[in-house]
C-alpha cells in the first residue's frame, strides 16, 4: 500500500491545488470586472490592484477550502471507483479504514496549512483588502459605533451612546466610579471630543455628582478635560478588525477587551474559536467525500461531483449560520461554532455503514 498511498496523496494534493486555483481565478476575474470602473475612475495604480487581488485570493483560498477539499476527494475517488480500483484494493484484504489513511494524511497537511494561513498569513491579507477598499473604493472610510461600554480603570466604567471616527467625538457620555458595588461618582456630558493639542478628551456640557455619606456634591460646566485609558485609535477600527489580527495579537486583544469590559469582545473570542475549528473541516469532509464517491456508478463521476458541491455548500451555510448564532450572544458560542463539524462527523459515521466491504 505504500506506493498506492503516495499516489493517492499526490493526486489529492495536485487536484486540490488545481481546483483552488481555478475557483480563485474565476472569482478574481469576476471581482475585477465588477470593480474595473472604480479602478479607472479613481486612477488606482496597477501595482495596488495586483496586491489587492493577491490578498483577496488568499482570503478566497480560506473561504473555499471546504468546497475544494470535497471536490478533490470526490474527483480522485470516483475516478478510482470507475476504474474498479476501489474494488481491487478492498478485495486484496485492505480494510476501508486502511484505505483512508493517505486521504487523512493529505487532509491533515491541508488542515495544518489552513491553520497557519488563518493564524498568521490571512489576517495580513484581510487587513490589506480592507485598507485597499477604504483608500481606493470609498468604502468604510468612516466608522460609527453605538452603545459602547468600556472599563477604563479597575473601578471606573465609561459609556458612549454614539461615536463618530470622522470627528473623534462621541455623544451621551458617562463615566462612573463604582467601589464595592456602590456608586461613588458619576461624570456625564452631552459630548466628548478628542483634543489633539493636549492629547486628552474634553467633555462638553458636563455634570459631576460625587456621593458622600452625608450627601452629595454637584457641579457642572461647559468643558472639562479628562484623562482616560483609551484613545481614538481604539475606536477607529473596521468592523472586521478581529479578522485582521494574527493569532497571538488576537489573544492579546481579547485580554485587553475583557479587562475593559468591552461589549464586542465576543466577536474576537469567536474568531479564535473559528481558527482552531476550521482545520478539522478538511479531515471530516474528506471522510465523507471518500464514502460518497467510493461506489462505481453507471453515469460516471458527474453525479458525485455535483453531490460534492451540494454538500460543501451545505457545510458553508451551516458554518455561516452557526457563526451568526454565536455572535448574536448564545450562551454556548464554542458549541455553536462546532455544530457544522459535529453534524457532518455524525453524518459521516452514519454513511460509513454503507461503504463497500
């Protein structure tokens, strides 16, 4: 089986890379055609376009991995089944599980490469795509955030109703100091603005209440400079900022946001779950792909390939839905992220009972 193992691994990886390249090229051509008018109108340099297409291609490679792995497995396995090679292998006394070994080796290599891309390469490519769109395509130049809760000190919590990065200003600002569950002081203002001259925040139309055992002190004014452990850079982030961080940076950002009590920390945590979950998809889909395409059919491999596309798209839809549910605030985000893998793994085990012996 060693020679056959090498042949299967070689054909698997070769077919995978071919399918990846073809699908990426098709999508890139369509994307270029769609945006060509904007490229011309904004006089985008050819070098910038090529860098953008390269970064976008890396992003597509990660997105299309479930489809490409499945199609590659079904293509080479159905060809082997059509030439009666599967029957010959099983008739020689080789078990179906043993026949799966080279498939799993190739799928593991793809999964490991996917993990490295997700953790260290793809974030830079995603950041490049975002920056290109913001600079040349007039997309997401200014970001608006709402209902921001931030822990700015061990016993101090800030809230901003709406924040506009275009003017580095926020509205309906409050800063509360809480100690042992008791409110000690509360500063509120109609607006908070970043003062570039002194690199500090200025609270407009402010009111300050300081609670004491024998009563409270109340003061107000038009403008008050205040120091906070946040700057405009903490707000001037694209909506997909969690996708642009390398894995070590993502872990550090999660810690920072948890210390601040930020509301959007869930997106970063889920992104980390996804990066550890994604590589296993290649192995699970390979298992199902071999089972589905190991039977010889009269109509050739066309039906198996079509079935492969369908199952791969179902997997992607399940993944997108589960991620949406996790980001919506489910109590078990880790379980939600793993639902597609769990469902397809159980499906594979059920289909395993039908494989030729």
